């Protein structure tokens, strides 16, 4: 009499993690439609530009607020903006570079940031676009309710309008009649706020040990906007506060739940002891 037991035949478990599927590849399932995004971003930009123009014409209030901000900085013992400008004015080349950085980096860098995230990190793109939209909307409200002349216009600061003196500049010589930009919307500094979000977004979306170098962009931007007398220190502080609130409300997407797919062949019960004759 011979007894034989047949082992259960099972396919090995196949565990596929989302991170394994998408190593080096964007999660295309999270990418929103391109045309919709283009229309949305352009629409938000136009609303912002139109909204800023509504704040034009409040010249007297803008200068009164500028005196309040300047006095508040002195009360808080913040470093003088002139210390940064003195460094720039020590070299015509350096001040020209700073003016060029202010005039040409702001929008292109933010656009490239969003395009790269859209193509390579769609989930982070959605998060970053929402944070930037919230920050910009909050800034627009502050621009409308608190018009502010930049330090380059305030005689009490003793600062030079480096854009007008050395070039290049993006602003008209007569702020009150400038139809291209609202020059009385200094607080908060979206130059700094957007630059800081760019750095935060790239640090969050990448894993290179060098990714922290992106923080140099907001640092350079801060020195540029202050040194060219386009913004007060408090403008950057206000932008940082608004961005902090936006980041607290709009959460960074998680690393993605592990997608575990397990396939099992139907397990067969061990064969009953057979009797061989």
C-alpha cells in the first residue's frame, strides 16, 4: 500500500508597487488635460493682471503706507535695504545683472517650473499650481486693500531706482500713468513668493542630494528685489507668511499608496492518501 501526497500548486505572489512601476517615469494617470491647464493658467494670469490694474490711482494712500512700512522696519530693527543696494552699486556690471535678473527671470522660471512638473511630476504639478494660485489670489487682495509704493519711490529711504538709472527696467518712468504694470503693489513680493514656491516645489518633487541648491533661487531673488529698491524686507516676509498659509491648507500629495496586485492560482487541497494496489 503506497501513500502519495501531491503538494498544492500555487503561482508565486506578484507584488507590484506603484513606485516600482513608475521608477523614472511620470504618473501619467495624474496628469490633467493640457488644453484645460493652459486655459486655466492663462485665465488666472489675466485675472491677476487685470486685478492689479484696479489698484492703480491710489497714489496718496500708497505713499502713506510706504512711510508706515519704512517706519515699522526701523522699529523692528530690520537691516536697511541700503546695505544690499550699496553692494550692487559698487559695480555697474553687478547692478545691471541684478536688474536683468529682476526683469527676466520671474515669469520664465515659474513657467518652466510648472511645465517640468506637468511633464515629469503631474501630482506635484497639481499641488504646486494650486498653491501658486492661492498665493497669487491672496496677494491680489492685499494689493487692492493695501497699495504700497516701493522703496525706490520713497525719498526717505535714500535708495536709487536702479532700473531707471542703470537699466534694464520693466516699469515706466511715470508710475501714475504706467498702463503695463501697477507699481503701487509692492506688498507682498510675488517675485520672492513665486521663487520660494519654485524652490519648495522642486525640493519636494525631486530626490537628488543637490536639490536643496534650489533654495539659492529665492535667496538671490530676495537680494535682487531689495537691492534694486523694488521691495521692502517686509514685502518678502508677507509673501513668506502667505505661502506658509497656502502650504498648510493645500497638502502635499503623499508618496502614493502601494498598489499591490496579487495573483493566486486556485489552491488545490492536498490529495487524499491514495491506495496503490
